[in-house]
């Protein structure tokens, strides 16, 4: 099972309610997700610097016509 959460006041808080029994032993593996940083002073490019420009082999109009490439919607 994988549960996602965050740290609040030094305590792991799960994002969704779970039915884990009281006293259940768990293992926490910390993954610093680049898009999970909540810094209101950071610009879009600063917050997503780790993933910007990583996609390769996309059509030149992929941003403009993403629905076409993802879902087959006619280009407009």
C-alpha cells in the first residue's frame, strides 16, 4: 500500500483518511517531490525547475494542441 502525505509540526499527516489499525507499524520513505514545494514567493519556473525542459520528442505544437495528442480531440 502507498499513502501520500506531508509533514506538519514534525508529524506525518496522511492526505486521505485511512483504515490503518491503531499502533500499526509503518515505514516512511521520504521523497522530496519537486512540484510539492509550497513557496508562494517562488516563480513558476523556480518551483518547476526540476522538470522544465525534460520532455523529449514532442511535436512542436504539443502545448497548443495537447488535447489532440492526449485525447484525440480535433485540432482547433
